[in-house]
C-alpha cells in the first residue's frame, strides 16, 4: 500500500470520527428536541459514511476488491436515516399537539400540514352538520 | 498512520457513545430516548467497521449490516407506536 492511499484512508477515518463526535455532542447539548433531532441525523450519517469509505478503500488496496456488505451498509444507512428522522419529527409533532407554543413555527402563516389536516377535517365535520339538519 | 487514525476513531466514537448514553438516561421525552438509541446503534456500526479496518478482516460486516436493518425497523416501530398506539393495524 503506497503512502498516499494510506494517508487518504487515515484522513477519511479521522474526519468520519470527528463528524460522529460532533453529532453526538449536538444530541447532548442542543436545547429542544427538533434541534437535537437534526444533529445526529445529518452529522452522524456522514461520519459513518466516511468510516465506510475508508474501509472500502483499505479493502480495495489490500485485496483488490470491494465487499458487497459495505456497499449494502452504506446504501441502507443513507436510505434509512432521513426516513427515521422524518418519523421521529412526525411523532414529536403529534405528541406536542396540545401545547403548540413548544413547536417551531412554520414559515408561512398556516399550521403544520400534519396537524392542520385534522383541523380542516374538524371544520368540515362541523360545517356538514347544518347541511344534514336542513335535509 | 492508519493505526493511529483508528485509535483516534475508537476514542472519539467511545466518547460519543457515552454522550448518547447520557441523553438516553436524561432525555426529557420518550422520543429523545428513541433518538439516542438509534444514534447509539449507528455509532456501534462505525465502531465495528473501524474494528474491521484495524484487524484487516471482513468478518464483522454482516453484524454491522444486521444492526443497521434492525435499528431502522425498531425505530420505525417505536415511532408508529407513539403515533398510533399500535404497530400493525
């Protein structure tokens, strides 16, 4: 293994480990759940990606091939991390439905779409009642 | 050079795991604990991969793959349980 490839692998490992550390530090220190959610879901994923690229480079340098498992782990982690973060945010929105002040405000004047649907359903229900009584 | 980098990675990821464990114990809500557990599994995958780099073997990558799949499924199941009160309707 030449020294350039060795330095590249070492750089990937160090940068990946640093990003994992930053993600976990953000999970510990940030004030609210929504900001705590985005620290590990972005930073830790890119850190694991760096470690996986380093492992792939090392295996390619030593054996001349890339194992299927590493590609599968990379694919699976990068596919599932956004889905997990989205589901956690959705569950948090619905647990905090009662006290709306603790949620971050959406950009426009409306409510969050996941919560606003229920209000429109309730409005249409109450709007349907006089129609039914007229009939 | 790689051995020093792997040592640095071991130390950094171990400190990160301790911080995740702190959030898992303290966490004000249930979802904080779910998030901390999910992050702990991701850090464990990185630790297993670094161990594979250090030992120069591909023996442990299947366990990392299994951990990735099961952490995703368990997190989704827990979020669904919090959302709906049921996992499979």
